[in-house]
């Protein structure tokens, strides 16, 4: 078995790397989530089935895969710790972005693009503000859904872990993701675009349904990635150290 200092160092480094991946992808997902795009147009298929998605869902699978890995090795407390930190960083990022939208634009910058590709008048400062100045509703919806989803994911994961023990990693990872994202997909759109916006309830349900089934498919398809991550982490830590860390996580021992 590795000396305590070496094990502790590897443990801290692992948590740092996983937390960094988690924070970056969660922050990016929140920033780009303001755009609603057509998956049908992207894939070149008819609009006979709902195909509208928020851009944030494209990288959200990386968030819940990382959530499950952190939960496996550092427990519910490890997940909640990085989740609360991420919320603080998201609020900080939105505040800084909001402040930049109020900066007076330089005259030469405004003159860079007087017209767009179709020859229409184009105000680059207005475009910047339209993209980055997310409304209170979107921020509130995003943060609310994120926290609810993370708490639910971490709790369900550990509940399934108590049932399955060290077996069936795929079940507790996929199961917790499917349950938490069912709530997350609806809450963020309901708060952001129904309570604070002008979407109809039917429109919220349609987009939330499409978002959820994308996340459902991604959770299933990314199962091999989850096992690959476990394999690499186990090799990095060593078998005895991995077992010890997972036992600590199951007992909710702090990092």
C-alpha cells in the first residue's frame, strides 16, 4: 500500500482534476444554454418529431458523467461541495459578463461590421448584449435546476449504491442521472421561460421532453466512458487505495 502522504496527494489531485472538468463544463453549459437550436435541421431530418434543444445539453453529459465519478470516489459530500462552488462561480461569471455589457463600445469596434452577410445593418454591440445579457429568469432557472438536479443525483446514486454495493456501476450511475435529469430538464425551462418568460406551458413541455430524451440517450451511450474512467482511476490510485476510497465515499467521509 502507498505511504499515507502519497495516497493523500493522489486523492487530492484526482478530486482537483474531476472538479475542474465538472466546473468548466457546467459553466459553459450555463453560458451557451440561452440558445435554442433545431436538432432536426442539424441532422437534416423532417420536422415531424420535436427537435428543439438548448445548446447547453450538448456538453451536459460531461457534467453528469463527472458527477457520477466524483460520487463513486468521494461520496455525496464531494459532489455537493463542488456543486455549491460551481453555483458561486456561475453567479460570478454572469455578474462579470453583465458588467461588460454596460461598457461603452469603442467607435472603431462598432464600425467593424456595419452590415451582415445579407447586407443588412448590423450593430455588433447590440448583438453582444443580446447574446450575453441573460435575463434574471434564465439565471434563476439555471441555478435552481442545477442545484435540485445535483442534490437529487447524488442522493439517488448513494441510495442505489447501498442496494448494489460495489457491483453494477452502470445502474447507479445511469439510474441517478435519468431520475435527476428528468427533474432538471423541466425545472430550468419552466422557471426561465414560463415563470419569467413568455413561453406557453406546452412549449416548455415540448422542449423539456426533447432535452430529456437527448440526455437519456447520452447517459446510455456514455456508459463505456464511465467504465473507462473507472479503469484509469483504479490504475492511477492502485487497487487497495481505490477500494479504501470507495469505502470512504460510501460512508460519506469528507475529502
